[in-house]
C-alpha cells in the first residue's frame, strides 16, 4: 500500500494544483471541462484529496481522476480479500472474471455491471 501511495499521490497532488491553476486562469472560458470545478463542500474536498467516492461526482480538480478512484478501490479490495491465502486469491480472480466475460460476450451491458457494483 505504501508503494502504491508513493506512486499515485505525489503526481496526483501536482495534478490537483495544476487543475486549481487552470480553473482560476480560465474562469471566463466556457469550453472548459464542466467537471473541472472547485469543490464547494468539505466532503467534495475530501473526495478530491483521498480519491475515494469520486464515481458519479460532478466536481473534479483533475477530471480523469475517476480512473484512480476505481484503482484505489481495487487495491483496497485486493488487500482485504487476498491477503490471507493463495486460495482466496484464486477465488477473487475467478469472481472478477465473471463480469468481464459476461460483458465481453455482450450477455450484460457495462452500464448494468456498473450499476450493480460498489462504485455506483
């Protein structure tokens, strides 16, 4: 976890600072990404800083951060599920392949899978 933190957060902190700079320097332009907005509440700031709970959020200091949100959730889930045994790792792998295969063969839609996931 410490390794992942050091790989993600220093660059992310720089991206947040650049995002704030872009917001203030381009405040009058209408062609900015609509998600590129200064958070209005403490909860929105916490989501931006900790990269947790960004799915569905309309405010982002760095619009592509939604992908980091998913990555952080998976790192947490992997650590909680697979740290105990090799068998648990294989079970988690098999379970994670089910929605991927169903989506690949178009047996379900990705929007349905997302609505059923913990990220919605």
